């Protein structure tokens, strides 16, 4: 992973960070790095996720999913951190296995998906650490019923990823399902390089070793200076820009396969840093497409936004055929990849020319190793930013209220006072 | 379309708008409405888009696409406003015609798509008002070549949507292609109810009349008071919240089929209002999925965000099967739709309980009429917000610099000084 901070400097952009401020910030990075290393050494909650490139066991994962290794299609049943990592890998990496993610409880969507699937050739990976996630369990019950209706033995097609105990663990034991354990100390949004993200990747035939090698590449570069560790360079710069007014961070990869990666990033950033009134708002964009959608705002709107441009240095390219159309002949000398790269550099420069801060991240290729670098790199960047902000990066307490309210509305047993607040909604209707 | 502003009031949220301030703002709405009506009456640039429910000619569109009405698959070749409207309709409405959008110049993605398509049964709708959009023309040249290589006559499978003149118009005439004219005065991001969005919808067999009827429903409700016009109620409230500190507007539909609608909204909002240092940053989210991704930030992060929750009042539902799993039995009494609606109301209430402003928008169903209402409604809301901010809603000057730079980088003839700035990039690399 390569990071270029040039367009984040105050000599280029406002908000921007001066070279001197970066030097001062580097002292805080050294302190934060020590805290991170201590957390990793003790496998503390959250920090343990940064050990996954060493602690994950790809052979065990491959062995466990072996019963469904013949699948033509795969459905990942999970939500949030139990789905986004696997979905990111599936979007970015080619596979013979058609992969779908059931991460919402929309009845029409779920029905349409199940009607289309070749169930007897389909593998299910149901993922929930607690084994109680309402959306995931509801979907899994519906999927199970669809298999039964079709006369396909769902117990032969299902791999479970869950915690040490809980309803899903019980169910796996009862039906003798292959089950992978979510490792301790790894929050969902930091779990892509664990059983949570890698089970689906193994079923798809992705190269787990290369994914973990990518993670190791970046792990080995972590050091007490942002000028030596690309992941820290990114994390420290986003922190510096945020505290100087860049409250929005638009993640804009220039590769279709990285569209879901931007979604994964948005969860990582929002849940980890969005607390105590702090936190950059992550915005997911896609280059070159969103130049025709978001760029006007980023260049001419409020000075509250930084952009992060991501691209692979190599692509499998395709020539643009020559044309007789007047005014377009310049395209015929180029490839689609050259056009995309020209747009990447032009957009980056257009923000810099308008004094808008941006950072460039590059990987060699959109392949397992490059993805491992990008995913681990952003995780390490996020942990560092959390240390610098002084927030508790690995919790997400603000989502509990809504979960309780929903449970109460559905009539779950227990005292869910939050449900009453729903009934008392303030109304001002315009029809 | 129904709008509920209750959770945007200052009695509930901060930032929030007082009932008295809304009354004062309503006087500005009356003035803005007069300006909008004058623009519509004179079919001025931009305002003309709000006349489309009356001026679009669905029968002419259906007749023009008749030669490809037998298609099994459809590829929309366009970008930004030339793609997002049609993509929104395709995502939301069922069709027998598999629909793909080629709105990026990623070589690997383009090749993978073309390799998978049954070209002899595929229709192409290439869309560019100017007929010079680099990404669209490059993709179209590649698509044309793929047809030729496969021995399929692309001129029999292509419908062009473009302006009165330009390279694409010339090409259509040269090859005698069916061609639809982009109406005058309709910017791309306001063009979904014109030939730009409706050509693809017609090929897919969507009900164009119902789409336009939905637009008319909202158009007829526009009046000089935000308390009588749901679209203005939304536009005025977003303006009031923005000026009070809600610089981010997270659009969160609770329906899988509306995921692309949130993307369409993001372009509408960003390009129309993001200028002169103003403009809310649109964020696209999806309920219930992103409760497990973004909600922590919206509830506990900076007080700079409003949320817009959108849902249909009716869904084709599906029961959650009963379960023997302990602690989940409450799910077995519910349907997926009830679970989704409980989460909608719980999330809305959870933001209100934390004093975070939000607005509810509802339509009857995710069908043509509901979509027509939602799309037209947000356009009218955006035009109103633009009037209140005093910006030029219908232009996007800030994107030109990057276009010139990209052209220069690719060696197009002419003087593109912007390309030199790309070479002079400030670098601070960490590897």
C-alpha cells in the first residue's frame, strides 16, 4: 500500500496540515503506536484484530467449508460487520461462484433472490457472533424454509460462523453443521481477515494465504512514525484534517470492484470514530462515475470535505476502438484503463487546484494481496485515528437503543421502554 | 408522497427548526414558488424539468424503442444524469429484461459484462446530451466492437438518446438508428421523467404513464405554502436544517429496490446545491442494513447530520417461519416486512430520542406511481432549496476543470493547461 499526502498539506489545501504540524503529530503517533502494540501483545479487545494476519488459520477454514466447496452459488446471511467484509472480497475478486449477500430484511428482495437460486447447488454461510441478530436470524429462518420447500437438505448446504455460545451455536450443534468460531476480541467491522470474512472467500475459492499476506505486508510496516507506515500516514492525516475542519471523508476508489470496499470503509469509519460528538462522516463514491455526481460539491461546496482516491497501479486493460466520430478521435489512441487513470489524476488535481484536501492510496492490483493490504491498512489507520481522537474505537453503544425499540415493537418478552417512545412520535404531517 | 417534519422541530432535535421559524420561512417559500412557477411557465432552463409530467410523450418513446422491444437484456451506456435516473427505475421496478448500466470506464468490469451478455438478444441505450461525453462514447465504441466481433448487427440493437446536434446525433443519422431527443431545458440530474430516463424504462416494459402520473400527483400539489406541498415541506426543512448546522443529509430508504434512488438523490443534491461554498453533503444509506453501519455516527457523532427516512406503506410481505431457537421466538410471530417497519420506526425514534433531526417520507408502494412521486418530489424539493439558498441550481461549472485536464492528459487537440497542473502535483509519499 502506497500513500501520498501531498495534496493534504496546507501549502496546497484549506483545510490542510502544515509539514511542521505533521512532524509534531508524529510524536503523538509514536505514543499511539506503543498503545496499539501493547493492545496487540495482550490481544486486547479490538487490538486483537490487528493480529489476524498471524492468528487466522486459513487451512482450518478451508477444511471446514469443504462440504460446500462444490457450490455454484453462495448466499452470505449476515448484516453489518458480519457481511461487509465478505461482500467486499466478493465484489473485488473474480470467482466461479455467484455470490449474494442477504443483509437486509426486505421481503420482496429476499423472495426474489430465493426464487432465482439453484438451491441444490447453493451454499449458505450464516454469520452472527451473538447468534441473536434479528435480521440475520429472520433471514436464515426464511432461507431454511425455502430449502425445505424445495426438498433440498439445508443442513448439507450450510456453514455457520458464530461465537462460542448462543442460539446459532446451539442450532449448529443440533443439526451437526460445520461451524467456524468468530475469534475473541475481534469486532465485526474489523473481522474481514478472520473466519467472518474468510469463510465465504474460501467457498468462493479466493486465495486466503495471499489475503493474509497482504495484511502482513502492512502489519510489518507499522512503526512509531507516520512517515514510515502508510497506514498510519493515512490515519494521522485524516485525524489532522478532521480536526482542521474536514468533517467529511469521501472514499473514491477508481475500480468497479472496489465499490463495496468503500461501503466497508464507511462502516469501519462511522462506527469506530462516530462517538462523543466526534467522527468524520464517511461518504462512499466511485470513480470515474461520481465525477458526474459528487465532484461539483467537493470542489465548490463547503470546505468541510476531504477526498481519498484509491486505485490499483495495474489493470487488465482494453483498447478503445478507433472512431470516425469528429472530436473523439483522441479516445481511439487510448485504452479504457488509460482513460480511467487520466480521470483519476485529473480529478485529484482539480480538487488540489481548488484548494480542497485529498489523499492518494494505491495498491499494485485489485487481487487478494492488494485487498489484504487495503483492508488491513484502513483498519490500522482507523485504530490510529481512534487513539489520536481518544475515543473507544471498538464499541458501538449508540445502536442499542434502536435494537431494543424494535424488539419491543415486535412484542419480544422483556421491558423495552424504548418502544413507547416510538408511539409518542412528534408529528407534523404534510400530505 | 407524504412528508412528516415532526422530528425536525427544535422541540425534538438540535439542530432543529422552531414552528415559528417554519411559519416565517413559509413566506420565503411563497416567493420562491412564484419564481418557480414563472420559470415553468416560460420553460426556462432547469425549471422546464418540472413540466415533464405534462410534456413528456410516452407513446412516442414506446414507438421509438419498438425495434428492441424483444430484448432479453438491456445495457444503458451513460454516466451521471444520463444513467442514474434509468438505473433508479431499473433497480426499483421488476422486469423480465435484465438491465445493466455501463456508467464507468473500468476495463475489467466492461469486459466481464460484455463477455456475459447474450448480445443478439441485448438492447443498447446510449445516452449523452452533448454526444461527446468521454466515458460514454468510449464505452459505446467498445460495445459496438464487441457486437461486431460477435457478428451481431449493433445498428439493429441500439437506441440513441441525445441532443439536437453532436457526434452521437450524427452517428445515429449515419446508421439510421432510432433516436430520442433530450428535451431542451432539462439538466441531466432532472431528466429521469424525460426521454433520458424513460427510454430504458420503455424497453423494460415499465408503465410510463403511471410514472408520469406520479410526477403529476406532486406537481399538482405544489403551492405557495410548505404546509400544503409535501415536496416543498421537504425542501424547506432541509434548507432550514442546513442553515442551522445539518451540513450532511443521510438518505436512508427502507426498501432494497430504492438503493439506487439514494444514489440518484445524491447527484441531484450535490450538483444542484454544492456551489458558492454552500450545499448539504448527501450521504446514501440503506435501511435496515446501515443501522449496523452508520447509525452509531448519526446518533452519537457530530451534530451536523440530518437523516431522511423513506419507506413504502405497503409491501409484498413474507412470514418469518416459527423457530425453536431460544430467545428468537418473537420473530416467528412477525413477517419480514413487519420487522423492517419496526426497525424503520425504531431507528427514527432512536435519532429523535438522541435529539438528532430527521424527516420521514412515505409513498404508497414501490411501483411506477410511487416512484414518479418520489423522483418528482425530490426534484421540486431541490429546486425550492436552491431558490432559498439563492444558488444557480441548474449548472455544475466546477466539473469542467477536471474534464479539461483529462482531455489534455489523453493528448486531445487544443490547449488544456489544466493537464500541466497534474504533472506538477505536490508529493509526500509514504511507502
